[in-house]
């Protein structure tokens, strides 16, 4: 728990939080990131960060920006992200984060819709994107880059400036003191959305600061913690819980080099707190399963027994089970199977959070059984973002936990989860109609998620109101549960269940290339043959494999047809959101003919 001076009522704003932290622990390490030029990890203290924030504020003031002006940022997670954000907030400006890998047309839409006057970018990857939308942004007066551009940005020459030159030119510019209030708009965060154009969520200083305050009361956080940051800071989940929360408690944040190098960075940084989405845990789980297959049955048996005994230990600790003699075997199992898994995360994890999408309960059971303290939570960008989370003293992994203190939750019509608190957004930028549809007259925000509450006061998401598939016999199916079950199989990289208004369910699937090679070879099919994916033996075996994973689902919730591919759905082709959620409508549009073909035999 943070001490009294760090209470939101005292801090007032996010920049007030930053100033208080600098004053309290000026020489403590705040951030760490890898310097590619020096080939080493570099640390930054709070006072060093504050000095840089002052330099950037002088440059922003010289631009003539005034409180309320919007400035955009398109960077990977790094110290400059924090510096720019704090410089912006301290001047009363509004930060508009863009995803590093977003499509150029989407970035152009956000820049224009928000009326951003300045954009900070990183390097050549962003330069190439900007070259594609040159001339289509109407409000930008400057694009500031951390690196020197190449010739691809010739059309931006009058507005483009290198950060080093931009900062040097502003040296000595006086920075006025600005009185900022908690209700001031801090950020416009464009929701990735699985349908239509993204909407700009307006979050105030108060919204975010109170969400952080509520969250720290739910876990064993302290100033000795080390966070490893790898989810995009443009996502509110990472920004609130992996940036502002560590600042509140005085913890250190290390920025991972990349997802590819994440396993190495965990070994180097040895974090105590991880903020992640289910996809990361799914990938680790898949690698564990692959390694076990190669080790043979004895290793698999030891592993499975370790999970079984470890899970019983967890349930006993949670007071949901009684002691059993098999717990006596834990010291041996822990050494042989559990400890090596914990070491993959650096060996010091005390709080691993999963949010942003549902986590498969089986994956949670495996990690928790092996001693990884995994906690699933739930949130929405529109609520700054965390609504609920499991706690160490009350953790039901299949649930999204209990509401944060200070946040109200109830189940409304159609089993919809509603929430109300001082963390709820001010509304959607320039979209009053969408705001009224999201927040009712009593201040309840309508999540669109269906939920139930169990006897322990934990909430469980049962589906999306709009994502429910209704078969032509009236049966209703929540597709995400089925997709999650299928994705436990490492052969399947991506899955989308379809069947709205149809007589049965079908699935569009993307196979893992490496596992496809082994799968086809096992069936005596040449995996590189152009027609291999349509081979009757392959289709039959894939259908049986899917059926195995869905054997516990009702009879009507089974996959009768499927379409396999090897080309992944990506953010760049418009089929995924930046947080890797499937854009269901876009995928359906892309594969409309394919879907109809899967039902053609029945129609005849």
C-alpha cells in the first residue's frame, strides 16, 4: 500500500504523481532499457527522467501548444515514451497513443480525427508508414523522429524534424507553470475495436489515477518490485498497470527488447511482476507441451503429476480443498518439474496478471499448479481500464475475480456486466451518440460482455452479447470458449468458429507451420504439395482432432466442417486488432465464399 502523500486526492493529476515520485526517490532507478549501440542494459533514475521531461516541455512550449491540444506518439515501449507522455501531461496537453504496428490508413484516421498537432515517431519503420499517408493528415504541424529519416519522407520535409535538433533549438525556452485539475483530459485512446472505425476514449487524469490506486490494493506490490514491460504502452492495460502503477509504488520498469527476445529478457531482468495478455501464456504453454512430447512418457507423467499435486496445494491454500497425502511428494515434483518452469519467467515472479482477453482455465491450472502465481483480471479501455482481478487470498482462475475496491459492478439485462466508478471515461471523442449508447443516465457503463457471479463473489464472463452464434435451430453458442479449447492444441495457431443462422458450426483455422509439417508427414501426406491441406485424410484427421478438444461441449457445439490455412491473420491485413483479437466481421467478409462452401453440401 502506498503511503498517504501518494493518495490520488493529494496528487491530483498524473503529472502530480510524477513530481511526487521524483521528489520522494530522486536517485532510485526508475527505468531500464537495452542500448543497442553500447550493447548493454542502461538504467535511468527518477531525477534523470525529470531533467529530460523538462527539455521536452521546452520544445513543446516553443511549438505554441496550449492546454487541450492533442499530441500523438508512435513508439515502441521505451524511456522516451514516458518522457514525452510526462512532458505532455505536465503542460495540460492530451496524449494520443498510436500502435507501433498499426496500418497507415488507421494511423491517418486517428491523427485526423483527434486533430493531433504533433507526432512523435521512432525510426525507419514508422517513416515508411508515414510516407504512405503523406498529405492525408491535415492538422500536424510537426513530426518529431528519434532517428534521422531516409528519402522516403521527402513529402514531409517541411514538417519533419529530428528529435535531437528539435530539443536543441528549444533550449532555454521558459516553461510556464500551469494549474491543472484532476478532471482535465489526459489522453484520447482509440479502441482497436473488432468492428468499424476505432472510437476515441477520453480519459481524464482522475480516471487513470484512481484506477491505479484501486489496483494497488489488490496485490502484494512494493517499491522493490521490477516490472518487465512488453505489452504496447499504447494499450491502456499496460499504460495504467505497467507504467503509472509502478510510478505510484516506486518500482522499477525494464523494457523488453522484443517479443522474440522476451524469454532471454526474463532471464536477465528476473521480474517480480508481469502484465500480459493470454497469448503470451499460450505460447509458453505450447512450448512446454512441445518439449514434453520430445522427452517421452516418463517426463510427461512427472509433469502431469506435478501439475496435479501443485493444483491441490493451491486449492488447499485457497481453503477450497483439504490436505491429502499426495502433497508429501511436492518437494520432489517441485524440483523436477515446477522449478524449471518458474525459472523460465526469471524465478522471482510474485504477481503475473493476464488480461485483455479470456485465459483458458486449463492453461491457468498448469501454471498455477507449477507455482507461477497467475491472476486473471478484466477491464475495458473505457474504464481506465481495470474493473476486476483475482487476489492472492481469493483466486479462482476461471473467473475474472472480484471488482476493485471503489468500483461498482452489477449484472443487467441480458446478463450484461455493468460497471460504475470514477474511472469511467468522459465519453468518446466527438461521438455523443456512441457515448450515450455506452453510458446510461445513471452512470452505468455497458460492457457488452455477459457475466455471472459465483458464491465467492467472483465474476465469470460467459460471452459477448454480439458474438453469440445462434444456430438455425435456436441453440446459442459462445464461440470464444470453443476457440480457446481448440487453441490448446499447438497445431492450431488461430481459430474462428462460424455458424450464425446455419444448421451446424464450422471453423476457419490457421495451422502452425512447424506442427503442420509433422502432422502431414504422420499421415503420409507431402506437406508442401499445393493440395495437401485439402487432402481427404488431412481434413478428416483435423476434424477428429478438433472434436477431441470439444468432447466436453454440448452436442450442438461441435465443428462439422473446417477450413485450414497456413497464412496467419495479421494486424497488417486488417484481420486482427493491435491486441491480437480477431476482427470477426472482417474475417467473415474475407472468407465469405469459403464459409458458404462449407455449408454447400448441406444445402444440396
